[in-house]
C-alpha cells in the first residue's frame, strides 16, 4: 500500500482522487464514466486518464462501450489492497472477532490472521468502536468449546508472526495462577479449542497453553531466536502432548449379543471384538475417557458385563444410580 501511495504522490493529479476512484470501483457494480466524473467533480476525460493510471498500477479495470457501458474492477492474478470506509472497517473487524471464536472448522485461524492485520492499521477511533461493540455484544457460545478472548488471540498471532517474546498470565488445570515469558511458535486449533505452542523461558522447555486460560497477553518487544520444535509441526506436537497427558484405560467386557450384530458398532480394530459363542462376544479395547465407552456400551442395546477397568464399573454403578433416582425408582 505504501508503494502505491508513493507512486501516486509522484503524479500531477491529486492522489486522494485516485484513491477515491479505486474505492468506488471496488463496489460490485459497473460505473458509467459520467457518474464517476460527477462524483469526483472532474471531466470524463480526466476519469479516462485516471483509469489508465490505475491499470498501470496493476488494477484490472475493464471498460465497456455503449449507452449502458462503464467501468468495473475485475478479479486479477492477485488481490489488490482493499480501500474501506470507516463503517466497512468496523463491520469487518467485528465479523472477524465473531468468526475467531466460532466453532466452524477451518475458519478460526484465518480469521485471527486477518483480524491481526486489520487491527494493526485501524485508527484509534475505529479500534475504540470495535472494542465497544465487542464489549456490548454477548454471543451464544457453543457449549462444546470454551470462550476465547479475541484480543488475546490477536496478540499471540502477531507475536508469532513477528517472532517476538510474549508475556501473559496463565491458569493451570488446578486453578494455579502463574506468569509466563514465552517465545511463540504457532497457534493451533484442535477439538474445538485454541492452543498456543511456544518455548517457555522460565521452564526451559516447549509447552502448549490453552488460550482460554491465558490473560493479559502482552508483546515484550524482544525478538526470539529461532528454535527447532521437537515434532514434525505444531499440530503434531499438540496432538502428541495431549495424548501423553490423558489417562488410557484398557477395557474388557462381555456383550450378550451375537458377534454379527455388534461388529462395526463398537471397536474399529481387528482385535477389538471376538466371538465367544453364537450368543455373546468379548470386547478388548483402549479408551481415554470412561464416559465415552460407558455410553457406547449402553447404546448397543444388549446386556453386558464389565471385567476391566474397575473405574468403568464404578462409573456405570454411579450412572445407574442417577438414572434410577431420575425415574423415581
């Protein structure tokens, strides 16, 4: 954008007029030359000359002849810088903030990158309007994922892009509050949560942080030296670390139903399910959450007996007691 402005300053015509013309042409419609001339208070000849200059700058302006002809900005090989008025800039920033916290797969990270770029160039008066709208708006959150502060996301994204150390408060799983100084690497979205991957200076090791537990994130201005992540990429690092932290249970259960009725409904591996006789089969598997396996067993719709682990049997007893009380038994 600064290169375009520099080229415009070297022209004899007013740069503001060319920028205004470009802004009008970015509206999805065809503009008659006479209407553009009236809006910009210049002659049709000046409009034709300005259109030629925009083309020289790389903007694909198409002209059509005839009584209904005019000018239209077409799609080019690369997206040109967008010119937004105040209302458009505020609307886009608010929309990006909402998308950054959404549960739509694939949109969150791109929204954060775009929001980071936009907020870096917003005038202070517009940044205040965006913050005011955000504070006054209460979205209906998806219960499957925790709330994430867009301000924290944009700070972390900018720090990662600029390889700049960031300091923030962090609340661990047991509620302990700490202050961290971290060399940022990447933001990762997984399982409807945001994770921040970085090298923790205080602990001299790589860490992952849940962004919904991060507060008061501030860039320090100090650059971080490049470090090799001990994984193929940030997504693999998060996956490996989370799996290593989760408890794994070995489950064994007898299902009183024919093997043919159960196979494919519970257990995906070839050794997960084996027939015992024509009326029963046995499940051998592993699970990270007792709740998931308990509900899957109940959804099979047959009698079953749990042999391992004892935690699963205890969970089912507690669940059965709650169901009995709820039904008035």
